[in-house]
C-alpha cells in the first residue's frame, strides 16, 4: 500500500494534464484490496481509437498481460481501458483467466463494445485470486460519469498506485505536418522494477490519427531508451504493461510509416514523455532517497554498454554504498567486471559526479575523499564509467537501496 511519506525525490509540483479529445476517465473504490481509497481506473475511448503495447518478458505473465496481447493481435482497436490496483491477477491459473474475461465482459457492456476492445491491466499482490464480480455496477457507473478534465487525469494516476508515494503524470505538445497534437501519460511503479520491453504500468494517450502499426513501432523504439533504462531492484514484474492509445480526434494527415519525416516532432515528444515517466518511477523507488544516473561510454557497442550500466545500477553493493553516501568506487569496478561484457581493467576510468575517482586500473592520483564524499551527499548522483574500448554508450536510472525498501517489502502482504 502506498506510503503516507512522499519520496524526497518527488517533483515539487504535479503537471496539470490537458484534455485529449476522445478520452474520458473515471475512478472508483471497488474494495479490491485497499479500503478508503480508489483502486479502479476506467477510461472510455471514442470509436476508432488505435492501440499499441509492449509487455513484460517474464515467463510468468499475468492474466491481463495475456489478454492484452491477444486483443492487440485481434486488431479490434480500443474502446475502454480498465486498471485495478491491489491485486495483480498473476499466477492465478484458470481463475485468473476467468476473472479477466469477466472484467472485459462487464467493461464491454459499460462501453457498448466487444470485450476484445477492452484493454485490462492489474497491479498488486501476486497469487491472490481477483474477484471480478466487484466490477459489476462499478464500471457502468464509471462509464456514466467519465470526464476528460485535468482533475480526472490526476485521480487516474492516483487510482493505479500501490507502494507508490506520489502519482506520476506527464504531458507534451507535438506537431504532425503543422497540426498540433497532445500526448498525456500516467505511470505507476516503485518496486519490482527492472523492465524488459515494457514498464510497470503506464498508459499514454494522444489525439493524433496514427495506424496501429505506426504506433507499435514508435512505442517499441521509445521504450528502449526510457523504461528499459530504469531499474529499482532488478526484479522484472509479471504485470509490466505499457499501452499507447491514439484517438484520431486531431485528424492529422495520413501517415503510414513510422519513419515518415512528418513524425519527427511527434516521435521526439513521445520519447521525451516516456523518459520523464521512467525517471519518475526511479525517483519513487521503494525507500529511495537518492536518484542515480549511470552513464557508460567507451564500450565495444551500445548493447554492451547497456548491459554494463544495468549491472552497475542493479548491484545491491553499489546501491547500498550510495545509500550510505560512501564513495566506494571498488563496487563499481566489481559491477563492471561481473557484467560479462568486454572490459579492460587498465583502461577503466570512473567518476562520481565530476570527480574522477579511478583511472587506468587504479585510484586516481589526484583522488580527493572530501570531494567524492561531497558528491555522494547530493540527492541526485551521476556515476560515469569509461571503458576505453570503443564508441558504445548507455544511460540508465536507478536509486539507492535503503532499510526502508526491506521494511516495505517485508510487510507487503501484511
């Protein structure tokens, strides 16, 4: 359950998201697990809305992930989105599949559409059956009062939270062939964060008119430099889902290819929004007190650099050193060496912030413990590694690992 103490890394203010034509939102309390707070998000989408998605590569995906994958293959578009918090409907066998089917049927009646046009996502405890009968009446009521305003977006972001301490929202404007379009996004995630071709839960909406194939290519590409570059604890969720909806209300010029030059501005805005949402997740890592950016350069390839960066970002020893404000560059050396990627000890250089702490296989001759420790006391820290082997680069985000992470997860089902 979300903590009452907001992460110290949370943004000072929350953005006010504008309306997007063809998108209306409502939240409700269905009593899935939490009491006294909203735990259901319902989004009504105008007819003709297209949808793309990327999902967890976990070999134990949730029932909603399986449902969404099948719905995308059916190419029925999207008329509604239902998200619940408190129960992931994962590792629930036949009961889980029946629950997601019933949810789609109930939402389909509320939206007056086929169940296949309903996208579903769930987040929360794994292994507990989800009682989908709790959606009876709730979703119909949501459909009747769904609205498009700024308050609705804020309420939507809050309804999908679990251990999150603050709602995560972002918005951008973009142009397609001179026509202005809007992109809004919300996300949730604080623990079990190590995405693999997806995010925790995130939902992005635009009024641009784009076909599913183009949306899919844009989303898949944008994910690689955003959500696939964030990690909190190295654990990939069973439920990771990222969906992009395009209502077509802006009536932009027909674009049939993702590499169409007319999409350059839209692509840049979408990528920027996804990066912001990913960083917000890292800022809200369970128990986090520090945001860490890991930059790797000089690798043999970008892919190699990414694997090394993730090795550093996922290392409990690196993360606890950051929590303790200890400039222990030896732990970074360890993480580089264990990554299984090409590396040469005697070419390696490491920086904390702008302080070089190691070079050519040894401590920097000009190393200053005082200067390095000052960097580690900051709330936002950059760890930079140069392997000296090639042109490969990568950048990922993580957070420190504190006692609060253990406390939150030790009590999660209590």
